[in-house]
């Protein structure tokens, strides 16, 4: 099996449902354009994607290995 190094990316999620909000400065439109073009810029199709989130806390290490994990809404406690 041949492996191709992939870039590490930091992709912010914006504030709330950013792609459905008003976008007077073009920030969300720019991010959407970047994300849409990203697959063509990668050296190869990734075999896996690691997502690390600071929005979920557990007492112990927790890993989700589901191909379709449920959406977690954490908009509370602010």
C-alpha cells in the first residue's frame, strides 16, 4: 500500500449555522468557496479524516468511530 502525505488543516466552523446566516463581509461565502475547491487541491483522496473538537467534554478519552455519527447540538451553558 502506498501512502501519500496529506496536509493538516484547521477549518473553523464559524458562528452557529454560518452558511445560513447573512454574509455582508463575504466571510462565509469565502469559506464555502475554499471548502468546495479543497478536494481538487489534495494530493490524493484521503482514506480517513480526523476531526478534533473542543466542544465535547468527557471525564475519560472518548472516540467516535461511526461512519455517520449523530449531530451534537451544544448551544447551551454560555
